[in-house]
C-alpha cells in the first residue's frame, strides 16, 4: 500500500493523467510477455531494442515520452 500511495502522490505532483495508468495496468501483462519473448530471442541482450533503425526510433520516442513530464517538473523546480 505504501508503494502505491507514493506512486499516486508522484503522479499527482507530476500532473500525470489517470488514463495512462489504467491503460498500463490493462496492457502490462501483454507487454511483459512480449518483453520475455524478445529476451529469449536475443538470448538476454538488450541490443534487440536498438538493433534496427525502426526499433531504435520507437525505443527513443518511448523513453522521451516517459521522461518528458519529469524534465518539465525539474525545470520548474530550478526556476522557482
């Protein structure tokens, strides 16, 4: 409960909408299964996520979308 409480507090502070959280809970199992399959295919190497231009682009975009709100929050803190 404490972990989920801290996550909820962080989401409120970073102004994350709740819809992506619900979507992540619904699609999380499928994503985990696909990640395991990728790791089995690549024999444990994470290079499979950046080995082709398309995979690298998608991985970079996903990381940018994940970190974008946190960067805005830290920029806001540094100003004020």
